[in-house]
C-alpha cells in the first residue's frame, strides 16, 4: 500500500528538546576544554596550588 500526504516533520516539542540537548552538549564540551587548558597551564607553569584546586583528591592519590 502506498501512503501519501503524511506529515513527516518532527513535533515542535521534539525539535526544542533536541536543541536543548545539543546546547547542553556544546556547553559541556566548552567547560571540559576550558578545564583541560587550565590544568595544562597550571601543570606546565608549576602552579601546584591551582592543580590542587582543579584536580580532585582521589585523582591525585591514584597518580602517586
């Protein structure tokens, strides 16, 4: 059976939900990149105090 005339567009609520997820994903990615750069700069700058603020204690204990 052929079907014609169907509405195949996404519902507006679905489109809005997808957009919110995309924006949150982009924001999370930017936060991760910012944190990575801050750790990189502190490490290579010898800024131990900043590293201790940025890296959780449990992570530091595993590296020792």
